[in-house]
């Protein structure tokens, strides 16, 4: 029965209509992207002109943003290093627990006591 209904849909042109609708939405999306790209290009050209011409009031503001961005980047590098150190500690603890569990129940108390002293 599904074969018959799919043949009827093809004869009616449902697939073609769906493709036309999809093509229309893709064209609309491309037009929106082109419009936004034009706006972005205009802003970048304006900023480029202001920076290159040494635009009196705008240049210090731009340099302030650049400094803030650099500071944020330095902060993120520090956070990443902190997370790496914490992950290394966690991995070390997991490896110790796995080693203790693999050593057997008789040596678990001895190993746990040794782990607490570190």
C-alpha cells in the first residue's frame, strides 16, 4: 500500500513542491546571510579606517577593548591551566583507587592509610 501512495505522491508532484519550498527557504537564508555579511563588512571597514587614521576619540576606546580582550585571554589561559592541574590530581587519585582495588581486600587498608599521608 505504501508503494501505491508513494507513486501517487510522485504523480501529484509532492516531492517537487517540497523541493521548491525548501529551495525558497534556502534562498531566503542566503539573502539574510548576504545582508549580514554586508553589515559586518561595513563595520570592519569603519573600524579599520578609524584605527588607521588615528581617529582621536575612537582610537583609545579601541585600544581599551584590545587590552581588555588580552586580559580576558590571559585569564582564560590561567583558568585552563588550573583545570588541567585539577584533572591531573583527579586522574592520579583514580589511578591510586584502581591500584588499591586491584591489590585485593587484604592490602586495601594499608594502601588507604598510605594514600592519606600524601
